[in-house]
C-alpha cells in the first residue's frame, strides 16, 4: 500500500517560469531513464522478488522515494509552465523573436493537451512506456540495470544543470544529483553483497550449469572490426572478472560454418521460389523487357 | 563499412522444425535485450565515442559480431518455422489437439505476414524499437548498460535452454551463452579499466563538480517503506563504493517542505478554477493547512 | 511524497497458480484502463490542478489508493505464475495436451523475460504507455474521463470474474469491483458538484465564449448514415442537457462548400504535378506501354 | 459502405499559410482526442453494437460525420503548409530570426516526409494509434467515453483558437466548437436515455450481480493522502448517484492484510534466492515481522 | 465528406463463429498492410495531392471503397467472435482440450476489452498506427507504395484462405482477393501513366537535377557480401530501367575514405575521454583490480 | 557474418557543425524510410528467402552496403552536433535570437540523452521500429516494397539537399542520391526479372489459384467518390497490366448486401442491449431527466 503526504522531499519551485526548460525537464520525468522508470522498475523488481529480506525491503524503500521524485518533477514542471504564452501564432512569432524563441523550444502539447501542465512524456513528447523497465527476477542482473539507470539519470540531470541558471531549478537538480549519487553507490554495494554472500555470481545467471555452455569460446575476444587497439585492453588478456578463465585475443571468428540452405515452407504460403528450368530461358526475355523501357 | 560473408559463427540448424519454440526464440532476437539491441547499442556507442582508441575499437569489434548473432538467430528461427502448418482453423484445432497445441503457442504473424519467416519482433510480437538502446557518450554509464544487457540476455537464453530438448537448438544456445559470458566479463573489465585509468569514476558522471550536488543527502539511505531489513545491508553503513563518503540509514525522509501552491495559468487555457467567492474562503483554510505542517 | 507499507488493502492470493489467468489479469494491471492508468491519471490531474482544495485532495486521496491496487494485482499475478512450467517445447506440448492448453494461453514473456513474474503490460503483451492517461487541467472533462475509466475498468473486471473459479482470485475481484463502484459514483458526484458550484458547466470548457462558436449548428443532429432510428432519440429533439438549446434532426449536412483547390508547394519538395500539355499526348503512349506487357 | 463527396461541411481555408499553426492543428487531427480518434471510435462501437436500433444508427450517423471532419482538418493543414520554407539550414535561421521562428515551431516531417503535407500524427509527431479508441460493447461506458472525448476535443480546439488570429482558421474552429457542443450534449442525452430505459445503469456494468462485489467497501471514500478537504465533497456523505448506497468518509484503508510471502518459481528460471543457510535464519525474522503487523 | 450506408459491398457472414480465425483476420483489418492502412493511405495521398484531376479522383474513389472494406472485416470479425467462450480458466482448459485449443489461439483482449468484439489491432494485438501509411506528395513513389500495399495485402488474404474452410469467410476472402487484384493492376497502370505523361520518371523524384548526384556510382552494383550469383542478374549489366545508364558489377566498394576523427563535444555534456597520460599508469592498477575480485 | 572496417564509402564530414540540420538528417537514418529500415529490410528478406541463388545474393550484397550507410549518416550527424550549445535556457534564448533559432530547431534529446550524439530515431524523435520493414517471403511483393523504399528515401534526401548549403553535407547527400538511383533501378530490374522468368507474376501472389477469387469484380474500377476524371485513366478501360483482363469503369459499387444483424454475445460479457418493452416507458422518464438538469 502507498500513502501520500502533501509535502515534498525538497524545495521544488523555480525562481520564474521557463517553458523552454520545462520541455527539457520532461526527459528526467518521463524519459527512458526518468523518475517514472526507476519508480516502476524498483516496484516491479520488489513484486517479483523471491525472498522477503533485505533486498526486497531495499527495493520497496527506494521505490517509494522515487514515486516522490516523480511528484517533485511534476510539480516543478507545472510551475515552469505557469506563464506559458497562449498566443503562439506564426505572426506573433514573427513580430516578437523573443516569443518565437520560447515557442520554438517548447513542447506544444503541454499547452494544447494539458493547458500549461506536465505530461507523462519525454523531452520530445514520446509517451513513457512499460518497456523502459527491467525486472527479470535475477537480482544481480537487475541491480546492474539499476546502477545503469541511476548513472544515465545522473548524466542527464548534470546536463540539464547547464541548461538553466534558475536558482530554484538548480536547487532541485542538486538534490536529485545527490540522490542519484546515493543510489549508484547503493546498487553497486547491493550487487557486491549478492556476490559476497554467494547468492549470485558471474556469469549471470550463476546457477545455470557452466558445462552447458560452449566453454572454449567463453573468454575469447573476437575482433570483427579492423581496429587494433582493442587488443591492448584488460579484456584481451589476463584473468577474467568472474575468476573462472583467462581472456584471449583473436582477429575475427575462431569458428565458422556454412550458411544452412534456405527454407522451403509449404507452397500455400505463396513465397517465391524461381523455377530452375526457367532461369536460362528468361535471360533473353529480361534483356528485351528492360531495354524496351 | 560492413562486409557480409555467407557463413555463420556456429552451427544454427534445429534437429527438426518447432514453431512453438520459434516464437519463444524471437525474444532473444528482437526483444528488449535481444541481439538487435546489443548490435545497435554497441554501434551507436562507437559512433558517439569521443576518442579513437581501444574503447571504440572494442565497441566496433563486438558490435559487428552481434550483427552476426542477429543473423544466426534469424536463420535458426526461419528453419524452426519451415514446416509450420498452413491450416489453422478452429475446426482443425478441435479435431487435432496436437495441432491445437502448436498453433496456440505460435506467433500467427510469422505465418500470415512472413510466410513462415522470421520477424524483427519479440516473443509477444512487439516490434523492436530504437528506445531499447543506450548510448549516452559517457562510457562508464554505457559499459554498465552493456554489462546489464549481456546479463539479461544470458538469463533469457538460459531460460530458453529448458524450453527445448532439440540438440541443434541447444548447440546454438550453448554458443550464445558462452559469448554472453565473455561479453559480461569484458564490459565489467572495461568499466574497471576506465576507473583505474581515471578516465571516469563514481559517481557517474565524475567530471560534474561534486560541490554542485546537495552533499548532505548523497550517502543517506532513506527508507520510504516499513521493511526493517534494509538497514542490515552494506548500503546502510560503512564506506561507499565511490570512496567518497559513509552510508547512513534513516527511516523516511530527512527533509520535507510543503507542497507549493497550485499553478494559475492564463485563463484562456480553460482549466477549471472554482469560483472566486469560494477561493477566498479557501484561502485561510489553506494557509492553516500549510502552516500547521 | 509517497510512503509504502508492506501490507495490502485486501487478500490477494490465489487458491492455486494459474498461468492462463495471470495473462488475462495483466489487462487490468497494465492495459489501457488498468490500475497503472488510473493511478497515474489521478496523479497527473492533481499535479496539474489549479486550486488547492477538495478536488485536488480527492485526486491525491484516490490516486494513492490506486497505486496500492497496482501492487495488489502485481502480487496476485506473480503468485498465479508461481508454478508456471519451465519446459514449453513443441514436443512437450504434443505429449501433454494439458500442458499445451496452459502454454498456449499464457504470455511467454512472463517466463522468458520475468522468470515467472508480473510485467507492466496488458493481456496481449503491449507495454503500458503514457498516452493512456488524460489530464487536461479542465476538471469537468477530466472527471468525465475518470468516470469512464472506472466504468471500463469495472466492465473488464466483471468479465474476468467469469474466466476463473478460483476463490482467492474472485475475492480480490469482488473487492476491486466494489472500489470501482465507489469510484464511478464518486467521479459522477464530483462532476455534478463542479456544475452545481458553477465552477464548470456544459459545454466544456464553459468559460470559452459561446459567441465564438458557430451557434446555428450547435444543436443539430446531422445524420450522415441512412439509419432512420436515430431520429427517435432524446438527442434529436427537445431541450439539450446544457440547458442552452433545442435539439433538431437533419438528414445529412445542413451546409456544404466545395473542396478547396489542391496545394502548390515549392517545387523543391519534389511533389508530382502532371504537366497539362502532356496529358493528351501521353494517352497513346500509355496504351502501348500497358498492352505490350 | 462509405461514399465520398468532394465537398466539405464548412469552409476550411486559411487566410494565409502558417506552418507554425499547422503543427499545432495536427493535435486535433491525429492526437489522442483528435478527429481520427472519434471517427474510428464511433465506427468500432457501431460494429460492436448488439442491437440494430437508434443507438447504432446514432453511432453510424455521427461516425461518418467525423470522417468528414478528418478531411476538413487535413485539407486545412495542407493549405497552412503550402508556403512552408524549403531552406531550413542553421545559417538561414541565424540570418533571419523570422524564418528561425517559423522553423523552430514547425513539424520538420511535414516538409521532409510529406513535402509540405498533412500527416496522421499529433502536434509532437507521434503517430495516431489504435489504442486511443474505446469500444467495449457496454454502451453506458462507451457513451461516457464519447462524452469525454468530445469534451477533451473541445478544450483543445478552444485553446487553438487563441493561438491564431487567421479568420479562415478561426471560422473552421468555430464550426468544430459548435459540433463538439452538439456531440457533448448528444452523448450525455444518450447515456441518460440508456439509464431511463433501464437498458443500463450505475454501477456499470449494471447486469453484473451486485452480490458478487464486496459491498461493504462499495461506498467508502478512503483517503490515502493527508488532504482534509476531500471530506467536504458530495462524494463523502449522502446518497450515491447510483441510488443504491450512502457515501461514508474514512482516513486511510478500512481493511489491511499482510503482504503474502514472495513466490518461489522453478529454479530453472534462474531467479535469485539468497543461500539456504541465510534463508532459514531469515524465516523466524519474517514470521515475527508479519505476525507483529 | 463521407456518407455511410448500412449496406455492405459483399456478403460478410461466417457459416459459424470461429474465435481462432477472428484473431487471424485482425491482421488484414488492423495490421501493417490491413484495410485501415490502405483507406487512410489513399485518403492522405488525396489530401496532399497537388492537382485536382484524375489522380486525385482515383485516390478518393478507391479510398472510400477501402473504408467500406474496413467495415466488412469489422462486421465479419464481430460475428466470428459471437460465440466466444466466457469461461477461460486454466481448469476449464485442462478439462476440455477442445476449449483449450480455441482459447490458446484467440486474442484475449477481444473478450476482456471488447466483449467479444472487433478491435483496431493486428493479429498479435499491436494497435494500428499512423506510421504504417505513406503519403509523400510524389505520386510515382506513392503509387509504388500503393502497389506494394495491395500485393502484401493479397498475399496475406491468400494465406488466410487456407486457414479456414468456412464458406462464408472464404466468400468474403474471394471478394477481397479480387479487389486486391484490381487495385494492384490499377496502381501499376497509374504509375505507368505518370511516366508516360512525363509527369514523373525514374529515378524518383525525377525533377531533382541529376547533376547534383554523384553520377559515377549511380549505376554500379557493389557487392558487399560474398555471394557470386548476384552478378548474373539483369541489375549487374545492361541498360538500366530509367533509360539513363548502364549497370556495372563490382566486388565491394569502388571508393573508400578513412573514418573521420571522433567528435569532441563541450565537456559539460560529461562524455568520457580517456586522459592519455594516465593510460600507461593505469595498466598495473587494472591488473590488480581485476585479479583481486 | 558481418565484418566491420573503420572506413567509409564516401566522405562524411560537414564543413561545420549544424545542430538544426542534424535533427533533419535523423529522418534518413532512423525514420520510416531511413537507412536502418532498408538495411534491416534487405537482411530479413534474405534470411526469409527460399532459394540460395542470385536474388538472395543480391539482398545480402545490398543489405550490407546499407548498414554502412547507417554508419555514414551516424558519423555525419555526430559531427553536425559537435558544437551543439550546452546552455539552452529560456533566458539565453531571449538574450540571443541566434541561439534561440538553433535551439528551437534541434532535437533536445541529442543533447540531454546522447551528449551531442546521434540516436536511432527520426527527425521528430520517434524511435525506429521493426514495423517499418517488410519481408513477406514473396519476392515480387518485397522487391516492389524495396523499390518504394528507395523512392521515398531519395525524395527525402532530395528535400534535405535544399535545407543545407554545407558542401560536406551536400557531398554525402549527392552520394546517397546516386546510390538510391542505383537501388531504384536495381529493384525494378529484379522485379521484372522475376516476372520474365515466370517465378512470380501479377496479380501477386501468382501461385494462388485465380478461380478462388471473385473474378467478376477483379478488373472493375468502382468509384466511391464523385470525381469524374478517374474514368479518363488507363485504369478505367483497356487491357490490365497482368495481361489477364479488361478494365471497366463503374460509378459506385456493382454489388450490395444488407448489413448483417448485430451480434449477440454471451450476456456475461456485459454488453448493452436495450430491453424492447422498456423503450416506450422510458420516453417520459428521459424527458423529465433531461429537462431537470
């Protein structure tokens, strides 16, 4: 169960409205790595968790905080849009380049659809979607997904920081940056703890029998491009992070097989198969047909 | 530039057709964490890279291999569908529960749209989409995304392994499992190398000035749920993985502010605001409510 | 801010697992009118509200309950999937029609992607998306949207009721049905209250000047089909619900104008415009070209 | 069957081209509540109707009109784009802020993809999609959906009215506003008629047996937020609109149950479960936690 | 303007309900190449046409017919679903393999969402979307798109023909097949007429100055794979269909340039660039870090 | 298998950065008819091909080239974005209309999400999706789809040519235009070759028995609009391109049947069916209900 309190975790009011920045801020609300994503992702991971202890508690604990971040951003964006211009005609834009600058940089649906309101979309107006989230049931994989989400999120907030000089907005961003710092550290710590406990290990999933994979190619770096510097990395020689092998370096594949023959489905799928005996006969016909065009 | 060779990296032919498994296998071809995703993801990361050395070479080298994996799966799925039944009527299904079993478990578009062919979709028929990929320009964030993608991918392939007992299919899966093992190790090694070189560090992005974030909440675990076990984890006390702080544990938020007042956009957005005579009456009530918090 | 408690509003455990029903139940979790939709819809309406009083409190109060319903359904679906079969090969399905029946009716991604877990998708596997929600800033419009959402939702839950005879599942459904009953009544009451207060009226938006609309066609029923019975309805004669007009009935449009001439964009958009002088000359050429094929 | 006539219901030509407004106008053509939505929605409701009388005739009659509105808007938008600029380079924009204003505010795909043409998308370029429509087979629910669609649509058209001062465009908008007025009234009347006839009633669906729902919570307002004003509304006390109960007001839930234990799927889904020796230790802890609630 | 008549072009009633086929039939209603696509495509092409003559008349004439085909399929699908089973539980499926066969092969949303009704989706439940259509303003390109759409559509209908033996359904399919035959022929004739008239020619767009393209590679077949048979085709030698060149065959590219250097965006985008002087120093550190895991 | 070489087919560097054009250029990378589409389309057609000869070799040969075009565009766009401005606030835009012009015309996600990088999206930010491609297994249909794709693509590149005067960008565009010229010619030649060989013919699919279609309407032009000029085209009289019939022209349909009766699904789907005996009784009730509002 969730309970709502009409308070925010941190001050979320701009010094003044800014419809241009409102559009940009939608990214960290409703984008691929926005707050809706992490809130929902931690929720679904908790609901799919297979033990009732500290990891699920962690997911519930952070997940609920993230729903509060959704709210902080929503409230901020609505305020940024508060004085959004109603007149947005081409003539008005021509007469006033300042207005034009604003309108050209804003999300028009915030005006037309939401009446100067916030929306569950990213900075280009793409609706948030469930396929942004990850909840596999494997905690080491999922905590790595979470660490990535918090990294991508913090990179985006850091970029936004330089797109405004509004003190109120920057205050909120500085708070979000700090929480992202916490959450990066926390998911990395939780992933390490899973490995330390032996609950999960590399390669993920660690409880799949290794003898069922083709072990001879499990630590080969196969270079399918012609750059030579990849051989210099720690992924090309030495011990592997899973502690179970040694990296080796190879130019191109270490195995190849011929392409299998094409499929021959039932003829009633009406796919095309040239009739062998007609191919030669056709040669002359085609030449004529093409030439005559 | 890409050059194609009509060979595969490993044998990719089933012992016999299996339309049911073909549908399942679409997940690791065209799903969120399928081969199209990693092929495109490494490509875009390479094209967005900011240095010409070993990291970009690595991205190009693996990316091209993954396009070959797309092909291996595509060729395998087409063969699995080769004998897909044409007749799929309700009557046929009623007469033959075996046929019904097959049809109920298959993707009908593989027959109707592709003529017993492979398609760029996941196992539920959702088309692959560009929003599955991540390429931020920050390599530590992106390599973490890559490690996650290879973990999720290997988890899915491992699950598929138990959904078939076809030797040909399992051979291919065992090969993909091994390459996922390699790629998990490799991205983890590459992420570690970035940190060791000082090219990037935690928190990501490390070149954003830390003084611009609200440092006092940067290492606090704030528990917004009522589970008590999260306090037992390594994320609740002790040194943080970024080496820059100490975790602390708190029940609920360490800061709160009242919700800011609602917005008042231009009336010509035709939002609803209760009549003025009610608003004034409400004013005092609100003031009390906010003050008393 | 949202606070989470590890409790549920009502018992949400099935008598026994049922992967087939799990798929169906995803509809009222992650579908167009599922619980995620109403939770997010009421949240965004609250964040976009323009007054701090009873209507916003109502939106916050119900919205938070709906997030709890998301959780109830998620937890139920995960339990329904708990014994989902791992082996799902075509051979297994052929050998065991009972297994086949189950597999044919389930969402394969719940197994492959989520490891027998719940996902943010509808019953056909389409991811939930932000474009399902409505939050216009106009409360009479939005409360009507809410009433509709609760009606559609209750219709779907009622249909699901007959697709299971599991007592645990039916218990949860009976609870959701009752809450939908409440929420239908509540949004209808709130919409009526807006009108009674004069805060908003028909036609929505009521604060747009009526003289700016083409009043002569504002109450005409124009029948563009050839069914005759529509003239018998209360929408074809008598007073209109907005209290501002009289319905009238007309076969077809009461006004027509000729289609405006086609556009002539800049030639550098490379659209096609036949060259008038060539048309006649072309006639013979075409006839020859077509005939010779 | 549909028959087309090369006429329009009302004049649909702008006084002059305006590429900026063309983008905005796409919203009411191809957006969530645009004309394509209502045309298709009424069509699918008619095709899914279960009786041949006045309600289906009404749906056919209005639906066909809406297809004509799709055309009016399409023709208008194409004309608004007629003089859209071909040169759109950064240099041109720098040299001419007036051009820049126009280009910044337009949909670039109308030029690149459609050659200064109209497209089936909303004002942010999101393609129209089938999930915008509602057709459940339950007419009271669906007519409420229709009333909402006409309200949202009229709100959007009213907002657009203030984004242009072009007389031709405003003429068309004034016509659409009037038709939306009609259609709001008509669907409200039709919904009332269904109830008056006893064909359908609240709560929807009214033919689902009420004894199958958890009646004790069917009229409780449960406040999951801390706002106090929701208790003042007509939804918190008094008779309910369905005429079958009395509203009551409650702070928070009137019932709670402990969270059910996490699921334990087959190990071959490779989810993570901490090692057995930790699990047993945890068992007592959990029992205490659950019991003490 | 569109006018609706409550008649169909051809008989559209099945001999008996068949929920399995209903799902399959959704493909040619709401799929990528279904009737909604062609109806909307011809409409948008007409609204974007740049001359008022025979080509636009053709687009309007066929477009309106296609809306009628949308209706024929919708009505047929609703009838196929008429007796769709309400009980769909796992137990029911286990008890009755015949029921299981039906349920496993059907679209569950037709029951839950539409109450045994038709929906604007394809056979896998993906909603129809505006991005399926093509309307560029260039008629030769668009008529080629139309010819393709009618070909893909007829292939799909032909496949469906073998998935049912219901006489009523086959009657409708035989009608649609014939109309697709007509429309294939018609768009090919119209494309030929455009070329014969000189209104448009190959390469499309023919009014773009050929001297602005890199003519030396305009007729080279460049083989980027290692298959040798492509050199045998009429596309590898001889006159080209546009009558303006001669095909030539080449193994691989005829030109190459080095990859340009990576980009160096502003540092405040927080992308990663390794610090050259640190790379060597890092070597030892990494080795330690990896080994110690 | 694919092998990558760190070279490009042609020079792909702009004379100077241009973030505005970068956005436009995304269309031909990640749009409906961008390079990702053709690369993937030819790949899937090859993997679904049913014979190993010249046609499959052709698909592989061109497909791999197109992946190289994806790379050329990606590299170009990244360079166009290289100097993209970091500061993008409303204040900055107000102070500097030149900056405003740039920002208004750019894709904000290229900055926030990709750090001045290229993304797999179109010019409006819609992610590329698998439903853009066509691979039916019928080669005449698919080669027609390919010819269309190359036509649409060349039209778009031609339009882009006039949106920039950067020599570097125009050089790349001139190269792409030439390759599109080649590919248009090649697919038309390949389609002709299929027909000449007798491998496939009109109507597609030619191996479906013609006696199974309703031949009497197979060559009738049925005009469902009131434009008269369509009768003048070569599609209204004379021999048909498939060589199997004669076109005829008809105003409206040549056959009609009454609409079948509405469906009557199981009552437990809770659809609405008015109760006949109640209709009359309801009349007075409604009048009262409506009037009293």
